[in-house]
C-alpha cells in the first residue's frame, strides 16, 4: 500500500512568505487535504524569508485547529534553512 502524500512547495508560491493574509488562505487549502492525505510535506526549497506573522498565522493556528499530536502525525518539513527553522519554532 502506497502512502497518499502531498508536497506543498512554498518556493513555488514566493521566495518571501510574509503576510498573515497569504498564510490564512494557504492554511485553508491545507485543511481541505487533511482528511484525504496520509502525510503532507512542507517543502521550503527556494524560500529565503518567512516572517513571524506568516509562521504564526499558518503553523501556529494550524496546530490549534488539528492538535499537536495530529500535526506531528500528518505533517513534516523539508528543505528548511536555519533562519526559517528558528522562525517556525517560535510560531509553535
């Protein structure tokens, strides 16, 4: 049995992810895939900057909606540089 995965390529959206408005729209999209996908990967290749506002709106609120346990089970991060990693950690 193959896993039903999705890769969200943030670099295809922008090299700089900055606004709460963008994060909110993108978060709604990922919520639509939540029940139909076994795993969702957040791929940050090509992304240079993620603001605290974007990370909080997208990931912080996503965790509030799905719970920490389900977040750890369903989601994974790839191609995250040190700067983005620090911003992401601060958003949780």
